[in-house]
C-alpha cells in the first residue's frame, strides 16, 4: 500500500506553478502598495525623503502600537477639499472613457476584417498590429508632435488638398490627447477582439441567413454578443492605463488637459508632497480596481451559467 499521505505534504509541480505568480504579486505589487499606503499616512517634512513617518515598522512592535493611534486620513481628506484633485480624477475618467469608445469603434472593424480574412493572411495582419510595439513608446508619441503641430504633416496635407485655408490648432489640445491615446492603445483593443471573433463559428451566420435574417440584424444578434468578452477585455486594457496616462497628456496636451497622471507627477516632483501624492495614487488604484472586479464577477457568472 502506497503512502499517499506523505506525498501530499510534498510540493508538486502544480503547486510550484501556482506559487510563482503569487510570490511575484507579493514582491512587486503588494509590498510596494503597502509602502505607498504607509507614506500616504505620513506627514510632510523638509527632509530627504520629504515626509515624516507616523510610525516605523522597524522600530519594534511596542513603538508601532503606541503610535498607531496617531494614524490619520488628513491627506485623503485634502483630496476632497481641493477641487484640483476631483477635477483631475473626473478629467482622467472622461478622457479614458472617450478614448476607449473611440478605440472600440476603430478597432472592432479592424478585428472583424482580420477574423474574416483568409487564414494565410492572418499572421501578417497580426504582425502589422503588433509592429508599432517594436518602436519605443516615447518616440511614437514624439512623432505625433511633428504630425499635429501647425507646421506638421497633417496641416500641410490638408492645406495642399485645399480642404483648409489656415492651419488647424490640434497640438496642445484634448483632441491631440485623444489621438495619442487611441493610437497608442489601439492594439490592446484589436487583439482581444480578434481572438473572440476568430473563435466564432461562421455556421451560425450561415444558419441565420438561411432562416431569412438580414446580415445587419445577424451581426447585432449573433456576432456582437459572441464577441462581448473581447469587447470587455479590450475596453479594460485600454481604459485602465489611459486613466493614469502621463506621457501623452504631458507631450500632446495643453493647459486645459487635466489628468491625474500629470497632477500626481507635480505632487511628487514639483511640490515634493509625497504623502498627498501617495494618497492620490492609492485612490487612483482603488478606482481602477472597481472595473476589474466587475469584469471578473461577470466572467464568473457567465462561466457558471454555461452548460
């Protein structure tokens, strides 16, 4: 008779595979998160680093317990009192939502055409979608400055075609920010949509056509619902990084472009108010967790409802 109880105490390959991502999250996500959260409960000081911790985790348990009552949420209360932060959060959510919608409207036809193209073409089309990632993100954003400025390629082309008389002011506006975000994150929308549409059984559309269903109605009743997981995944992949985007609004946006990424940078490096900046980052993380949790719950319900 085999000693199965002894074998259960030993880690197997599956346990190691599960343990590795948990350790990764612990070291590179949870530990930095608690450090930032600790700074958000501290007080500003003219020192290096520029904050005075309320308690020191390395000072001993007694010191921590003695000072734990001094913990306050004054930095978080300041975020509500100053409308700059509220406008920054709302501006980031609005720009990210509009950019996600534009990316969906542009990316869905691209993904649909890729999924319906001949199989021999699909690897090349996928390569074209991924190709921009071979170039530095910063260089690609800088390239849009040369395209969108008044003397740039876009205005020269429109003027040469006789469509406009005077150069358009696009750079340093919210329009330039939308263009930059949609261009930069469009592949994150296209790839999940393509994966969902490519798996769809074309026999369903043929059956709908045999039953007299018009192509447009079949698209809305069959194709769109079956591609809903790709829509949700692509929207999250675009929306979440767009909310905290800093490079694009800083290079392409203007004075009226107010996003939380720029505000966070100003608090850290210009004002050197690390506690408030950490509180801004914690609240931003909490806002971004909400759509992720909702998506996971929807996925669980869909999985549970599946036969």
